[in-house]
C-alpha cells in the first residue's frame, strides 16, 4: 500500500486577482482561443470562477509546475518501494 501526501497549499500569485490556493481546485478547464486564454476553475465547494489573460496564464503555469513536482515525487516513491 502506498501513502501519498498531497499538499494542502499550492500557492499561485496572479497579477490581478491576488493569491490562489490551487489545492482547493476540483476541476480546471483551459480554453485557448485565437488571441486569449481563459481558465474556468471549479473550486472544492462547487463555486465556479473564470480567469482570463495574464491571470489565466499564471494559473496554468502554477498548475503545470505543481503537477510536474507531484508526478516527480510519485515516481520517486514508486521507485523506492520497488
């Protein structure tokens, strides 16, 4: 059995909306239109929020960074247990 520790805070600083905790995201949808990027976040409480432009880019960047870090840590745990 593997125990995976998931952080309770994944901070993301957006240019216009301040700090966000991506650990509270239930669903993240990205829409790439021809000239702009839109991110629709569904929070763990069911509330939906739309971010555009630089805020959306900051969220995507932080999400990818957190995902890469978590994936890398999971691989290390799996390799250590084998």
